[in-house]
C-alpha cells in the first residue's frame, strides 16, 4: 500500500469536517472502550497477565533468530514450507509463485494487515489473479476500493447505507429493488455470496496472529469463521506473517490470547482461534494439500536492539487506537497507511520512513491512554517522543518550528528571561482579550484559532500567582 | 545472500550479537521441549464438578445453547429434540468418530464424513472443553474433519463431562500427551458473529449461525 502519511494535516482536516465519519467514531468510542473495561474488570489476573505477556514477547525478541529457525524446522517437519522475504517485493513474488504453480485464478483472503502493508491485492490483480476478501469488513472496503481505517474493524468509518450501496453495485445478478436497509439482510447476502468464493478458490491466504515455534503452527483469531473457511477449503494455504509474530510455546500463546480479545473487542475470547500445522495428512477428509508460510521482515529487524524494539511486542489488538483522542477525532484514513492511531504513529515511520510520516508522531497529545491500555505495556508516548527527537535531529522539522523551538529552548535555559517573557505575554494577552477570556482570532496562532477559540491567560503567570498566594 | 540469511543476520546485527552459543541454544531448546503454564487465572482452576458447571455457564454466555444429558446413549435423542424444537429437518452430518451412535434410532438421517455445501447441521465431538471461557477445543483427524466446524448452518458439539478442564493449558497438556500434533486445533467460543456493519453485533457470519452443546454428565 502506497503511503499518503505526508498529507496527514490535510487528511485530518477533511476528516474533522465529515459528519458521517464523526458519527461512526462516536460509536466506536462508546463501544470498544466500555466493552474492554468490562472484560478487564472481570478478570482479576489481567494486570499480571499484561506483565507475563510483556515478558513472553521480550524473551522471544531477544532470541528471535533462534525461535524463527525453530519454527521453520517444525514447519518443514510437518510437511509445510517457509519462504523468507526481506521486503514487500519478495513477499509478493513468493505468493505469486505459489499461486502460479497452483494454477490459481481466484484466491480467498482472510483479513491480513501484512497483506495490506505489501499491497498484495493490486499486485495479484495485475497478474491476472482475483483476490476476494472474506472478512465482512474487508469485503466491504474491497468493493469500495479503499483501505481499512482500523486494524480490527476495517470498515468502522462506514454506515449501513454505504454497505447497501456497495452491495447493490457489486451483486448485480440479484434483484435490483431488494431491501437492504437492515444489517441482517446485508450480512445474509454477503454470507451467500462468499460461499461461492470459498468453494471456488484455488488458494486461500490468511494472516497470522502468532507463529508457534514449539509445533510449527500458525494461529488465526476470527469471529466470523471466514479465516477458517479460507484456509480449509482451497488446495493451497498461504500464511502471511512477519518476523515478530513468533512465540515459543503453546503456553506462551495462551497468555497472549487471554489478553488479545479482551483488549480488542472486550470479548473473553474471539469465537475461533485456530492453530494450523502443515498440510492435509494421510486419511484426512479435508484441508489443503499445500501449506506455505511467508515470513516478512520489511524493516522490522532494524527496530530490534534500539529505542523502538518494544513496538515489536504489539499483538495488534487496537486498544491504543480505540482509546486515542486523536484517532477518535480523525479516524484511520487520515494516517495515510495501514496502521493508524498510536501504534501506527510509532510503526509507520519505522517501516516507511520518517520523511514520509513525520506528522504522525506529532499527532499526539501524549496523554498516555494508549500505554495505559496496551496489553503488553508498550511505552507508546515515549517512542513518539523518540521520533520527534529524530525528526528534529534530521532537520525534517519545518524551519519556522525549528526557530520557534530554538527560541523556546534558549529561554528555558535562562529562567529570569523566561519568567519575564511569560509575564509580559500573560499580561499583554489578557489585556488584548479585553475581558472576553478568549480569542476568536490571534495573529501567529491562526493554526489554532482557525478551528476553535484560544483561551486567554489569566493576566498573571503561574509562578506569579504562586508567589502571591504564599505571601498572603 | 539468501533472504533467510539476510534476515537472520540482520536480527543478530541489531541485537549486537552472533549466533547464540550452543549452551544457550540448548537451554532454549529445553524451554521448547518442556513447556509449562505461565499464568493460569483462578477461574481456570477448580474441582471437576465445579469446572463442568462453570463451562456450562460460560458457554451459554457466549450465546451457545446447551442441553445436559446423563448418558452417552442419550445424545442422538437430545440432538433430535434440539432439531425438532428449532423446527429443522432431522438430517445431520456427523464426524466419522461419532458414526457408531444410534442416530437412526432417534429418527435422524445421519451421514458420516466431511461437510458438503448445503449440509444444514453437523455433530462433532470435542477433544477438551475449557471452563475458563466456555471454549471447546476441537482437533482434526481422519475421523474428525475440520469442515464440520465451519460449513453447516448449525454446529452441535458433544462434550463429555470428563473432557472438561479448567484452562487452555490443561488442554495443551492432554493434547501433547495424545500423540502426533493434529493438523488443526480450533478453540470454539460461541457461534460465529460479526460487528462489521455499524458495530451491530450479529450472529451467523460465515461460520455456523448457531452453536449447540450437548453436555454428557455421565461420560
């Protein structure tokens, strides 16, 4: 997927003025946040599980080469094949080669953010292979030819009229005037349509929530059952995974699975958690004849051993996204790539480059809610600050901001000057506001006042008020 | 340089170390060979009878329906009753492992095998059932095809009370002890669902619309 993160400010502006999107985001906040809180409250061991989850991931990342090799050996032992890919190009080629050897014309796909990351669908289409997304949300956005706006709920930005419109346009063999006002009717229609694809597909492609080194298994977690039909019915199953998805044992996986659904949707567990190990065995009545795992790096190994290593603990639950005030205001598309919200603002600069994504680490109030809800305790605000530092070091910050920051830094190192400056500013601005307490327009601060009023200072600085109160 | 070598080298370079020394590799290999539970919540522990009750309560919470019978011989009749009450035809496809039950005696037309398009109801066994979340652990084998869990509109799972364990880790322990690791293991927790349209929760997405549990207390 081609990033448009450089246009974050323009995208955000558009999103803020989109009433349909604002309704959808209001619903998201009311839904996911409340459900997560209830699920967490029901499990007294949740905080201890967060520590355990962090420890499992840290241990794995410190020995990542070992566990990937162990995983690969087990896959081979059980009749599957691992394909290594340094970047999106190599991953796409590996998938295409497998599809070509299988003579594939149609592939079904389970939801895979890695698939989005490497732009797999347009690539397959360009090579004469039709990919069909089978997760309902992914199917809807595929019909509308747009990227996901959320990593768990990809069509969260849409309402039912969008879905009805897409279905009426795509399912032309159906009666034109049919009633598609209720979500139930749309779901039933999608279910029927998808059954045809499930049976017709030559290859099924899924992502992986985890890879298990102990058994060579790949793990998918779904609610719809689409992922299982995708990987069970076609002759060939391809799993798309990235290097940090491996965990040592099934017991380690159990820890993370107790965290995942509760943090994501507030369920105790998602409906289907499936561990797949190799192809069909002698005597089996169903299952694929071939089992392939494509393991992609795409910049992740560079994140090890540095200030962004902790990001590789991420289990893609989207709790940080659901609790982020910035995501809650602008939605996912504004971020311009696959991963939105706090996790995206840390990951995207690492994977597509800071020059493209420099706005993302700045699109945060550093309120810390993301870290508070992260099931594996990723210090997201700290890493956003690291990106801001790098942005400044690499001179990616615009000159006006750099000069402003330099002036501020100079003043901050000279307390007397700083206090005098803030006193003058507080006094002057209070006078300028003429008792209204706010500015509807203020030169030099128009980026703020264009969209909202700026509160005026009280006339005296905090330090002044503090000193006066201590005296009295 | 192959992609494999480049990625593994890149990992080691970032971690500022060489390939792990043999002693370290052996220690990690032992961790893989002798896995042990990390943290099992209290909810996943308890006496067998309490766990069976907890499993039943949790399964119903996930919007599965549940019937309890005393004896394995009662299962076909319980399935027939469930289908009649739901207004469904008395036709089922069963896992070959369950082919020996007296389905015809309960008035059911039963075929054993994998699921075919249009099969309305499947009946399968489960390897273990987990009290912690009302989850059923199903494992594939020639006598237990995977498609039965996903293709039919209605999935009926026969859960013997002796198969109920507290936590996922108990199921792992027993599954490891059972021999060759199965091709697919699925944890099933309720009927399929989606909330992809306006976050409205709807049951019956691409997998079964209904999940029915027949819990056999005397087995």
